[in-house]
C-alpha cells in the first residue's frame, strides 16, 4: 500500500525489498526519502495499512508512523 497526503507533500507506503524484507518508505516533497526495514517478522499487512492511514492524515507524518508502529511492538531499522 502506498498513499500520498492530501496536500501532496508526503508519500508513505510499504514494500518488499529484493531480499524479501518488508520496508516502510517515507518521502517528503520528493527530497527527503527514508527507508526502514521491519525487524519484526510476520506483521499482518492490515496493521501496516492502518498505521499508514493514521500517519498520512496527521500533522507530523513520520513521527506518527514511528510512534504507531512502536506502540504495536513493531521494530524498525533505518536503512536509508
């Protein structure tokens, strides 16, 4: 799932890397891309989609995503 904010400034989604890892991708205005590998295994896609939907509608997209995933005990590792 990938989604843009209503104002078009933020992009947020999840994907599988070429190595099979699930990654969260955030981009702000096409200039600030951050990629995180999920360290927690077998996370249901529905949880990731809910976190993305909640975060993209918040004022502080990335901090909200990180806090939401942390509250769900989903660990991330910043990779780029």
